[in-house]
C-alpha cells in the first residue's frame, strides 16, 4: 500500500491509553524541552516580544495539534518566517504584524478549503529529501555555534563565519554540557531497554546535572518575566503593501508547513498527512495567534523530526507539549531556567545530522536524481528554505524535460530502433541516422515510443518517401502503440498514452517470425548472427532482448531482489502446445511449474525423487496456497496408455507405469463424466483426478490441507478450442470456468 492509499487509514490508527502513555507522553516532554528555547530564540531574532514565541508554541501544540491533518507534525513559531517577520516588525511594529498574521491565517483556511495543497504531493522525492538534508545541515551548523558558547545567526553562512571566533574563545562550560548531551544521544540506544526512556530527555537531564554539580558557567534558558498580551492593530500603509505582506506570510507559512508534513511522512510508517486538513489547521492556529499577539505559526521539521525520533505515535504528543509549555511558563519557570542552552543545542545538533541520510543519497544516485537532491540541499543551506526548494524544482523540471524529449536511436544493420518520446528536439539525430543507411535496402523502423509530435512524423514521412523513391523499402514497425499509423491516417494522437496495466505475457512470436526476412544484417556477420538467421530459438532470444526484456526487466529485477513467492504449484504435461503462463494469464514469479510426460504425480511410495522433491519444496519452503494438476486434449501419453504403444523396457514405458492407477480409475463403473470426448481425452480427465488423489499421499500436502493453507485443483485444457475447464474428481467430469459477473 502506498503513501496516498494509507492517508485515509490514519484516523483508524489505534491511539488508546497504552499508546499515549508509553509513546506520546514521553515524547511530549522532549518536545516541550526543545520548543521553549526554539520559540524564545525565534522571537528574539525578529525583534518580537519573547512572549509571542511562547504563545505560538502553545497554540501550535494544543490547537493546531488537535486539528492537524499531519498528526506527527509539530507546529510553532515558523523558522522559515524569521527574515520576513523581522522586516514586518521593523516596518509596521508588532501589533500590526499580529494583524497581518491573523489575516494570513484566514487566507490559509481559504486555500485549504480549495484543495490546492495537494499540489505539494507532486514534488520530486529528491526535492523533499534534499530539503531535509539542507535543513539538517542548517540546524547542525547553527546549534554547533551554541554548543561552543555563542549565539546562532539566522543563516548558515553567517554561522560558519562565527565558528572560528567561537573556537578561538573556547568556553569549557557550554562545550562540556553540549558534548555530554551529544554523547548520551549517540550512546543511549546501545543501553539495554533504553527505548523506555527517550534519549533526548536523558541527554538534557545529564547535561543539566553536570553543569549543576561542577558549577559551570553556561547560558541557560531565559523565560520572559512579563506575561502581557499584545493585541492586533490595523497596519498603517498602502493597501497594496499590506496585502503583499499578508499573502507573503500566508504562502511562506503554508509552504513550510506542507513541505514539513511531506518530509515528516518520510520519517515514519504511521498515517500519511492529509494536507488540506493540515492547511486549515495551520490557518486556524494563525488566526488565534494573531488575535493574541503571537508569532506566525508553521509546521517545523526540526520539532517534527524530534517528535518522530522520540517515539510519538499520535497527535497527543503535540497537544501535550503545548500544555506543558503553558504550565511550565506559568508555574515552573525557575526549574526550566536551570537547563543549559548548549545541552538543547547538542540535542538539535544530532537531530540535524540525522536528517542527512547517506542511504538516501545512494538510492538517489542509483536513480540518477542526486543532482536534484544536491541543488535543493545547497539552496536551502546557502539561501533559505523556499529558495532551495525552487532551485531543486528547477533542476528537476529541466531533467524531466530532457527525459521527456530524449529518445534513443540504435542501428543494427538496416533495422533502426527508436525508444522514448519522439519530439522535434530529438528528431534531428534520428534523421541523421536514417540518412546514413545504404540506399535500395529494406529498412525496418522499429518504434518503441510513447509520444510522436507532428514535426517528428513529418520528418520520418519525408525521409520514407525519399528513400522509397530511390528504390528502397521502409517498414514502420510500432511495438507498443500506433502513433505513426494514426498520424499517417490523419488522426494523430493528442496526448501521451495513459499508462495501463502491462501485459503479463510478452511473446509476440507471430509478429516477429512473420517479418524475419524483411531485415538483412551486415555482410560481415558473426557466427551468432549467422545462426540467428536460421535458428528460430536464437531469433526469439534476439527479439526478447529487443522487445520483451524492457517490459519484464522491472518485474524480474524485483523478483531477483525479493526472491520468488509463487502462490501456485502448477503440474502439467511437457506437451509444447500447453503454455502455463498463457492459459492462466500469469507472469514471471507467479507459477512454480513441474512438467513431465502425462502430468503425473507418482505415488509417494513409488520412490520417485523428482516430482516428490518439487511438491515438498513448493509446500514446505515456498508455502504455495494451491497445487494445480493440468491435463490436456490430444495427449500423447494418454494415447500411449490406451494403445499400449510404449516399447517395453523403454524409459517411457517405465514412466507410464505411474499412470496405471489412472487406467483403473478410468474403467471404474463410477467414471461416467465426459462421455462425448474421445477415449484418450476421457482418460486425460480421469488421470488429472487420480493425480489429485496421489498428492494426498505426501505428508506435507495432507498436513497443509488439514491446516487450511493448501487446496488442490484439477484443470483440463482443450487445445483445439482454447478452452480451460476445471476437473470434478468425484465424477471425472469437467466444469466450465465461468467469468465473474
């Protein structure tokens, strides 16, 4: 089940008291310890009242957390809004900025109700993961400055510039507290049963205890003395300036929240975010924050990633942390002020580094998406969140444009194979290759394309007319679609082909065998090529490589990685006219097949090792749910049984002795089914029924049937009519396979 399919399942995730007490409650304490200094720091960096950050942290936890469409996302003062809010405070003052925040919240609610937030799901995973890495680096660099005893700047370049000075003015107190917190975070998971207590909580407690015992000189959490609220006032200025400010705050806060929600989804396996609902919740929070003089709210990846890392499972972690912040600021301010800032910085430093995932980089490198990842991460680090996302999107769009307009052209003799999308940007290369072909030959233009524009059609058609005018012949062979043929009939396709289910069987023998003489290979041919010209199997192998392999490669790659997991053991005859995957519409990895003369399952007491081993392997190792025995019409083995034509002493005669119980069953008085069939075909049906009985002689089969994990089915294939029937073993009769209504 993919992320989108699981999105609606979130509301049904168990969230009873055991889950809340074991996971959400401890996580909320960790969030509470981290949110207070972050909220105060963000407010201080913009010139806003310190209490504005606390107000937004409480509202972001209690209100937005309760309404959120992303249960594990933590909202509070928006880190991506620091520069914007700072300019608004300088231009309008804080009371007017609160009014702008309120109006931005109303706009966010309106946007959420329109469903526009779903566009965020179109983002490339490389962009989202690059954003995660960029924010992680930004967090780590900024918090490293705090660990060294300094005050973090708002940008990464500024923080990097501060590092040499902080190192030169080495402060043992902050460094010791931060180092202890970092060490505990890294080592705590190795402690037995350590998951019962969150590592960040232990890290902060250990660092605080160290500072207290050694009386180290460190900066501690500083809560505001005044609890006065600042109520919103109408901004003074032109309407255009105010509207621009409202739209800017709304869009930046929304984008940060939605991107954070999508990124947070990649950190856990719980319910997926419902982005429309999340945007409405963020807007509601900003309306309340603006009305009470709070800082603009957005979802924060630093807090959200900490929430996930601390083991939170539901939205109650966010709600509780908002409650703890309110209670702590009102009642326990002196105790909180004992916590060293460098200890909290150490926690965030490790959280930031964990967002830079080496495994994600390897995966993106394999999929050739590392450039998008690097562009996004670099942009976030050097310029900011939105700038980084825009940079990543620009690179992703350029790469997508290249891929959508790029086609591959390969020439083998006088066969030209084109794959991809054939548009005017790539047609020049194709025409150059076509013009290099020798004149007067029969050329096959093989098109494996998913789009053909008018310019490309005209170019190919012009070359074809010219080539045939000079005595050559051109055969256009479209494999997966008919773009060229439709254009040739004056009915060109207007859109790319909608992806449908790929065929499960890919052997187009009648197609390529019928045109084998239309293509000639170069005069200097290898021995393999010379053999392929006359050997149908080698021709088939070449055509598999050319046509079928690209279709089945994804399936086979997955099967190679995950191993085979067939659900059926399919026992059938070695007759070349019986193709199991064809008559069952199955593909690679679906059927575990055993084929022999007469589709026989020798009795367990007969001492046969081959079929018995396959049955045991399928039942005991592969855990198949069904065993099918399939007979067929015009079976040579059944004819040999009826006529006794197998030479005594031959391997065939010895093998067919395993079918003697089928003969006895066939001549039994109760065997009255299929009276209208020829004798050999009636015997084939009775033979299938007998093999089902023989299977019951294998202990593993009996045990699986008794446990309800295995069923046996008989099947009969009428070759001449291409009909498949089920075998009724009680009367040795046939039942049609009815199509579902």
